[in-house]
């Protein structure tokens, strides 16, 4: 019975978490740029190929994208007749409502690594654009078409969202992430 799908799934998840934990510990001790994939693999007691079976790169340990399903769920919960920016603004509290204290701690640690690593701050923009693409796809109601300006609005809001997360990390979580993102949205809207 040890070869059951459940057992394999639990083993895969445990290895995935062990790699993440080893990487985050090494990043905290040495900084992101000074840690190699080989060091992470050794710290997690896995081979380098096993590392790559779990993460496409060391950047993907901290640069996580939400799933298309998660984005669709949070966007579809907003009234389709609202302006695009308002739908996104209302979706953010719904997104954070699902964050347990453990998830907040995990996310803060990830964003602190990103905030303290200049190359990752730049890469955050790439992940932001990918997330904006998911949001753009989730927005239209069935049969509706987004206007060209809506894509610009989505990208601007995702940029403000990222700025709020970076500010949260820069301030070591001393302020609520929701407040910092609200401030970024307010700045975007000229409030």
C-alpha cells in the first residue's frame, strides 16, 4: 500500500516543503544571490534534479504565482457591472480573507526576500504582468469583451498591488498589508 497515490502525493508535498524551508533558511542566512541551487538541494537532502522537479528555478521558490482558478474565484465574486479598477479593489480584501496567520507569515517571509534582493524586485514585475494577464482573462462576463483601456487599468492596479506588498516587506510587516495596498490604490486613483 505504500505506493498508493495518496502516499506519493504526501511524499511529494513533504519534499516540496523541505526544499522551500531549506531555501528560505539559506536566503535568510546568506542572502538570495549568494545561495545556489546546489546548496538548497544539499540543505533539503535532495538531488539537484529533484530540486528542479519541484521548482523551475530558485526564483520560483519566492516568486509564486496565484492559480488561474484562485484569480477567477476572487474576480468572479465581484459584480460584473462595476468598473474594472473597482472590481480589482474589491477583490483584494476577498483575497486576503483567505490568509491564515501562517499564510501571512509565509507570505511576509517570501516578500522580504524579494524586497531585499534587487534582481527579484525587478522579476516581481514579470510575475505581476503574468498575474495581470490572469486577472484580465477572469474579468469579462460570458460573451463580454474588455475594452483596450481595461488592460491598462488591470496592469496599473497589479503594479500598485505589488508596490503595497513590497512596502509591507520593507516595513517588516509592522503595518497591515491591506492598508498598504489600499494606500497604493489611493495613490493610483489620485486620492
